[in-house]
C-alpha cells in the first residue's frame, strides 16, 4: 500500500474518542489501540491527564492525546461517554451539536438532561446506549412494538457494589456489617437514579428500551449473599412473556461496574462498521 492509499484508508475510518478513563474507559481504549476494523482512536479524556498518559505509555506503549471532555467531539466522529454521570451533558452536547455520535454509558443521566435527545433529532446526531451490564434489550424493544403489560427488574448487589450511593448514605446502612439482604429501593426506575446515580443505569436503559422509566418497576437489594451484580428482569406482553437473569462479575478496580460493560461497549463499536450485525 503506498502512502496515498494509506491516507485514503485512514480518511475512511471512523474516529473514536473515549471520555472517562476508569473501569470502562481503560479496556475500551485498550481494545481500540489493539485494533477494531474501521475505527481509529484519536483522543481520551481523564480527570488526571498525567496519570492517564502514564497508564497508556506503560500499558500500550504510546500515549494518545488527552483533552477535556467538552472538546472530544472536535477530534472524533464517535465519542464514548464513560465518565461520572454529572458530566454527560458537558461531553454530549458539543458532539450532538456537530451531528455526531455519543455512545452513552451514564444512561441514567439522560433523564436529568432531557434536551439531549431532541438536540440529536435536530442535528442528525445519535445517542447509542449499549446493553452495558444488562441483557435482552433487543427483546424488550421488539416486545414494545406490540403491547407491553409489565416490566420489572430486581437488582441484588454485593454491599460493596453500592458503596457511596446517596440512598445508602441516607438510610445510614452500614454495608460492612450487613448479614441479611436489605431492600434499599422499590418503585419506578425513573425515581431510583437520583438515589443510585452510578449503580442503576441498567434500570433506566431497560425503561427506555420499551415500557418507559416511569412504568418499569425496580427493586434494589444490598445482599451479602451474592458476589455478583445480579439483575432479574421479567416482561409480560401480547407477543411473549420472558424472564432473564444476569450475574455480572464486578471489576476489582471499581466493583460498582461489571466486566461485561466494557465488553458491551467494544461490541457496540464493532457493530458501527460490521458488515453483519446480529440482534439489531
Ligand atoms: N450502562 C451500564 O450498564 C453501566 C453504566 N455505568 C456508568 O458508566 C459511567 C462510567 O463508569 P465506570 O467506568 O465504571 O466509572 P469509573 O469511576 O471507574 O470511571 C470514570 C472515570 O471518569 C474520570 N473522570 C472524572 N472526572 C472527569 C473529567 N472531568 N473529565 C474526564 N474524566 C473524568 C474518573 O477519573 P478519577 O478516577 O480520577 O476521578 C474515572 O477515571 C458511570 O456513570 C457509571 O455509572 C457503569 C456500569 C454499567
Ligand atoms: O453493573 C451493574 O450492575 C450495573 C451498573 O452498575 C449500572 O447500571 O450503573
């Protein structure tokens, strides 16, 4: 391949940036560095740029450019949002204003940023929500094309996975001495996210997939008897009834997040350019 051909090939690749450099961001950066067909990593964003650069140099042998979240859209066609939820708007607005794509993990924060979907509709931008820690969003979306009667999700998490959630603090629950499961929330998914902003994105994603976050009913348990983030979902509808359960293995670095979530992002990125897309 001569250099002009290489340049042409590069020109055709989608440029991807990763906003947030934690449990999800690092494996996604690694996968992009190792190579995903048709995609090219152009930048990352981290709270501590120096630490991110050190990690990239040590782990990948090179440091990709690091820049503020709000500028990632300048150097990418697709920006993966995997930062703290309160930063979703700051990252997503400029990307969507430019008619580009946001892959959003802080799904719950879509509820407190209701302008983002209309903004995308206006500019031709898109917000893609990977299935993340969950399963079966394809089936829920299909069922929603008919009539859904009910959607429930019961979440059981090891106490450690709920540490820092405002609801746990408000309850004064001592997670270290828990011996029995304790129910920490029961109600609509839409009401849970302010109490568990970093723990229940999945419930909002489930709601947005079909029945609405106000009608999707959620229970959250701090359960010393489980070692995995466990979600059991039941759907009844005029096309099918189904029950699904997933047991996500927490990531050591951040036990709020499971190992499947960065893999789900990588799968979403691959589907952007794949000639065959399963479960679309
Ligand atoms: N949809 C789903 O299924 C799931 C969604 N999530 C959500 O995805 C998001 C990311 O999760 P996760 O990777 O586990 O979280 P982490 O806390 O592990 O990573 C977030 C990263 O963002 C960095 N950060 C903080 N402030 C900034 C800033 N101003 N600019 C750039 N980066 C910043 C943090 O840096 P530092 O560590 O230095 O503060 C941290 O490295 C969260 O909102 C989480 O709730 C998580 C799991 C499942
Ligand atoms: O891993 C999980 O159980 C899901 C999670 O943290 C989230 O939805 O934010």
